C-alpha cells in the first residue's frame, strides 16, 4: 500500500486564503482519484483534537492525520532551518513551501520523495506587499527547495517563467493549476440569502483576502471618480495583513458610504451567490500566481475585468477585459473606463459571459489531482 502524505496545514491557518482553498480542494480530489493500493494521509501542525476532527470531516476518505509536535509558527521556523524534518519520510506532497525539506537520496532512502508548491513570485517581484518576515521565510524555503525538493509545482506557465529568473529549479518544475470548488454552488434559497446579505440589484464585485497587493484601494478610487458609473461596490474576503481600512480609503476617495458593502468572509454558497449576481467582477491585483477568483467569476458567467498580471492573462485567455498596471496613478481612471464599458454595453457583457463560461471549463480539480499522482509516479 503506497501512501501520499499531503501537508494540509494551510486549511486551518488563521487566514487560509487562496492556498487554503487550493489545499482543501486538491487533497479532496487526490483522495478521490487515488490509484489502486494508494491512500492519502494528512500532515498537520499541532492542533486541538476538535480542529483535527473537523478537518477529517472536510476531507472524507483521508487515511489519517499525522500531527507534528510543534504549533504552526514554530513548525514553520523549524522547517526553515532544517529541524524536526521527520515528516519527510515517504512520498510527501506540500501544497505550499511549508515542507520538511532535507537531504535524501533514492539509493539510501528508497521511496522517499518530496514535491513542494510555489504559488507565485511575489516575495521577489513585490516584496513590499508582504511582511518582511514573509519575504525572508519564502526566500529561505525556496533555497531549501532548490537543494532538496524532487519536484516543484507552480500554478501557471507565467509563474514558471518568472520563477526561473530568481531560483533555478531546472527540469523539476511542473505546471499544475487549480479550479473552482465543487462546493461553490448557488443555494436554493438564493433570493432570501441575497436579501439577508443586503445585495443590491446591480453591483461591482471584488473578492480576495484584504491586503495591499490586491489593489482594492485603486478600485475604490476608480468608482469614486465622477466619470465612473454610480454603482455600488461589494467586497468579499477575509482580512489579511497590512491593516487595510476600506472605510477610510473610501472616505478619502469620496465614495459615498451607501455605495460600499463589505461582507467579509463568506461561506461557499454565499460566495457563489454573490459572484453569480454581480454585474461585473473586478480583480485589480498587482501580482498573482493563478487568481482563483477570476476562474470562479468566469465559471458563473460574470463579466471579468483584471489587471495585466501575466498569470491572470494566462488563466482568463481573452475571456476578460485587461487593464494595464503601468502608470499606477492612472490605474483608477482605466478601471473606471473598463467598468463603464461593461455596465453601459449589455452586448459586451453578454459576450464576456459566454466566453467566460467556455474558458472556465478548461479547469478541473480532477485533472489537477491526476497530474499530481502522475508527478509522484514520475519522480
């Protein structure tokens, strides 16, 4: 019996973010697509028994959870320095750079292998959008991965090309993207939930962890412009780092309080509802490795506007309106013009809906999971 040991700790992180969603969906599908005589086991930092029980419910079919002796922060530091890496035995798949990387050889440790995932190159290209600790940790773990990882998974070809400029992994890089969650389904009581959330009949939607690089400040300034359509902005997503005060940004920009609706973290059903009913979805991020919210919007046929981040352009593939990031001061004006274009031209919105639905079909968690299994078979 072969066991694929997946590091699932990001699912229960304080701010799971996109990587948490990625980890949960990929692990669930790895369990479903496991070849004959193969099982999936989880590796997690020290958590309460209740947290572990809840995680096992979210990942049905998981062949057990291995709990390390250290809590997440301490485990992260230990693995950064090559300490307490006993969890590296066997076939290990890390859904981020949080991994027990150490020296190993197939000759002395047959069957030992480890693949890590690098979701973006933000620590190198936009370090100012992360905490100093986050930048140094990611760079240090990337160096360990260069020495000890058997394979490196990235979500797009754009990330693979950019990453090669900073860390040389040679032929070990494999592109395996993400997809829309199977539980991202509009609820049966959609109208009642929409009323409870206070959703207007027409609105611009922004989704993502609230942090500086997501470009939310520029979007707020765009909608506050006199040449922008007077349409509300709905913001969905958990708080991140950076103390982004949306209300303060809106007040400074002159956006009326009634035009800003901040929903915070949403359940999958509520998120599906909010995305499906949006007039237009705007993703003004300054740096991304994949941009799952873009795929989610395409999946529901919601017209998409995003910046010209290479990964986003690769993912959307002409099924969206692209806004250049150069001249940051002019970005709000360009965003406002793009929003006006979609809101004012129903035929354009309909075309984006159709091509978006078609593009979203290119992404499948089953396909991603099968590629991961194949990757470990190839190592």
